[in-house]
């Protein structure tokens, strides 16, 4: 194999104590250039392994062709991230390349990141930093081997070395399209419901007995979207329509661009015990609202904070005040919707948790300009919940309750708006 780290034309970049990036110039290697790189790369499990190595760990992936990639670590929690364009993980089992948790690696997951991009995440049980990372190619068949070696570090050293690499070329490929401004709310009488299936792609969510939260919530979301679209005066939009990873902030951006009046995020958690069961509905914790506004103002483009308001040129303080003002209307709307969902689910015969109304500081509830709730539709750790959610009739009970609640909520909010105009 010819090692791309020794070939400047290969554009392999290695840092002994930090992160590594290898972009598209890797493909300039002569034998590889003749291949059709529009096809997805695949991992050869028989030649790949994630294992302990000296005092640290080693990740070796044999893939069918070289692809652009980048490697870095993230802290809190500690993990190694490898992004690819693109590796197809279909049919690859974790236990085929990894023997399971040990004192160095606690978990492994991989999957789609977004269309055209995929990701592997290695959860680290102790602080390990990147010593070397590089991709070598085989002259005879153009196959490639990615090798990442990790060595022990102090907690402070790990934190200092961690972070996604600042790379405008890469970031422009994977960033959300920010050329569109948020749309002002439409006054056409149609209630736009953004449905947010939790998790996806590299983040499969909870899992029990082969049932994955991300897959199940996408099925439920599609069925709910169909039911909403059949309901007069309503239209649905999905924040993700396939098994891909969508960042939490990007989910809100997509809802805003669609002119959403409300966003419903769907989840089904799993706990260590199986007694907890039934649906529960979350709204944003009142104590978290000010902090949420501050975080949004710091991190977001000014065109993506409150739909219909031009905040460009405004500082964080002004943006925060305007978001807090917007929440004075949308926070009570969210509370009323959550209460309506509890009542409607009980009426349609859906199983409810013993404490169905809850509050939390959850990122998907941070939007200031539209109502938002998170519906934990049940627990995959509970056999009865899992069985009900795995079949269409069981999901239909939840869908009927959600649609009924949305209808009642929309009528109530329209009546309140009329009273405010008088």
C-alpha cells in the first residue's frame, strides 16, 4: 500500500496531538483516479478492527476505495469522530469489527450523517488523543485502509486537543444552506405542523430487541404526516424524511423555513428498568427560557432566530429581548398544546405515563417563534409499549390523539387571536 501521509498530493494531514483531516485531494493518487468515485465505499469487516493498541486504541478500516475524510475528538462526553464522503455501512455489524466495551472504548456507532456524508463515532472511556491518522491506498486494486491511533492524555490535554477542525472547504459542504432567510408566518388559515422524528443516521437513539428509536419514530412521523395532510386546514412537513442525521438546530431551521406554526418532536426512550411506560409530553422549562434565548443569540445567524423579523445588525442583547418577547406568546401556546395532547391521547385510548406532563431544557423546544412540544410516545424498554409502537394499529391510537389535539388547539388559538384583535 502507498501511504497518503507520505504523499503531499494525497493531502493527508496528520497531527500527533489533536485532529486529522484528509480531503478530496486524496483522490489524486494515480491508480485510484481511474475509479468511479460516485459509487459508495464499503467496509471490509474481515480486514477491519477497532481494538486496544499499546496503552491506547487503534481503528483500522479497510474500504473499497479512498474517500475524503476527517478525524477529530470531542469532549463532554469524550469521543472520536470520523466523517466520510461517503461510506455505506449497510450490512456491517458492530461486533464484526469491535469486541465490545473495555477500559478504553465504551461504545461504537456509525451511520448516515446527511445525504452524501456518513460518520463513525467511537465513545472513549478515558482521555485518548490522536497520535496518527492516515489513509493508505493499494496500487493493484485501488482499495484503501484508514488507520487512526490514539494515545493516553490528561483530561486537560484531551480537552485542549478536542474540537471539530476549522475547515471552510469542508464546512461549506456539510453546513446548512443559510442562503435562505426565515419566512414570515403565512396568514392563509393553514396550520403548518413540523414533525420531528427524533435521532437518525449515525444517532439511532434507544434500542431494544432489534427495535431502534430512530427507525420507529420515522415510521410514526410519516404516518402522522399523512393523517395531518388528510385533515382540513392543516399541512405537515418533516424535519427528516429518511434515516439521516439532522442536527438539533437544523431541525428548527427547517421548521422555520417551512413556515411552521408548531413543531412536534417524537421520541421513544429506553430505561434500565421496564416498569416505566406510557406517553409523556414535554415543554420548555420556564427557568431554561432565558438561557435558551442567550444561546440562540450567540450561535445563530440573525436571519434564523425569529421568523419575519430582520435582526441583522442587532447585538445579542437585542436579539435575546426580542426572542423573550416572542416566547411570551409561544410558550403559553406550547403549554396549551401539551395539555390538549394529554387529554386527547387519554380520550383515544393511548397509554399515558403516570406523570404525562413534564418540563425540560431540551434543544428542540428552544424555538421562540412557534409553539413546540416533545412527545415521548412510550418506552422501548417496556415490552407492552414496544409491542404497541411496532405495529400500525398501536401507532394509530397515538396518531388519532395527536391529530385531535392539534385540531382542538388550532381552533382554540384562532379564537384567542380573535379576542386579542378586539
